[in-house]
C-alpha cells in the first residue's frame, strides 16, 4: 500500500518570488539594451552626427509628437489592415493547395520543384511586376504580403497532412465516409495546429515585407512614414516609427501564438 503526499500550497511570498524570477530577466535585458543604445548614440557618436538625434532622449518625445499629430494610430491601423488582407489571401491560397499537395503523392512529386523554386525568391523581387500588373496603391502591397506569407502556410499544411495517423483515415473509410467527409471530420481537424504554426511563421515574414512594400507608391502606413521622416532628416522620428513597428510586431506575434487550436489526436484521447 502506497501513500501519496500532496505538495504544500504556494504561499504569497513563494508566488511573488516565482513571478519575479520570470519577470526580471527580460526587464534586465531591455534595460541593458536601452543603456547600450544610449551609450552608442550619446557617448560614442561624434558631436555633430545625425546619430545623436536617434538617442532615447530624442526618440521618446518624437513618439509623443507623432501620436499627438495622429500619425501613429492612423498609419499603424492602415498597416495592420494591409497585413490582415495579405494574410487572408495567403491563407485562402495556401491551405487548399497544401491539402491538395499533401493528399496526393503524384501531385506532390510534380509540384515540389516549382514550389521549392518559387519560395526561394524574395517576395520583394516581385515588386516591379506587382506595380506593372496592379498599378500604384494598396493592391501591390497586398500581393507582396501574400507572396511572403503563402509559403509557410502551404508547407505547414502539407506537413500536417503527412503527420496524420493513417488509422483515422482507415476508420473513416470503414464507415464509408466520402472524400468530403474525410476532409471535414478527419483531415482539417488534424492539420489545424500545423496551419496555426504556418500562420504564425507567415505573419512574421509578412510583417517584415510589409514595411518596405509600403515604401513603394503608397502615401500611408508605417513604411511610408519612415520615408517621409527620412526626407525631412527627422531621424528621431525614423527611429520612433521603427520602435513602433517592433512593438506592434511583437504584439501581433504574441497574439498569434495564442490562437485557439487542438490537434485531432489530443481531442481523440480525451
């Protein structure tokens, strides 16, 4: 006969120490980074260098000034909207094509060289063609964002199909499930987590491509505001917008990592 002992409940001080242990390393890393930033731009840079305009004591007021002028909120919203549209296009294309390739060995063998060739081309390389086809405006930006995000979504969908336990498909066939029923009941729930991973990877790539894409023929968005500030030699505003881009990218990735999703296997064993 064995006896089990329960761990003592955590006290308030134990919880506080645990939270502090998780919080202080990133806080310290941020403080060290800001300190190095200040040292490089204030102490080490030449006296009349434009680099001094990018010091923290100049950039933080620039963020407040851009916010008061209504630049940050409006252009951040426009950039996020373009990101959402591009991701939606990439998902609509990437998931069905990934399912098709993953479910057919012959199609995968035929498509593999083309997919591997196209995905190694930088999305920004398509810029002249996108402008020639779609003209100036939002459409080329949507195209470039979708071109950046479609490959991670597609390839992760293919990987999800390959990872399906074939026993589930055999059970579905034994119940005379049609191809559509197999797709709806077995395959799509099984690849949902892989699609979520592809979306997160595609999101990171798309966010990187979005900013330079907004420097080409549009007059709004965070990428355009960087060019606008550079033309005015307002390098404090350039760095301010760069910081906003980094914070927004971090926030979007954080939210994407918490999208709901469960695999078919984890659901089946409950």
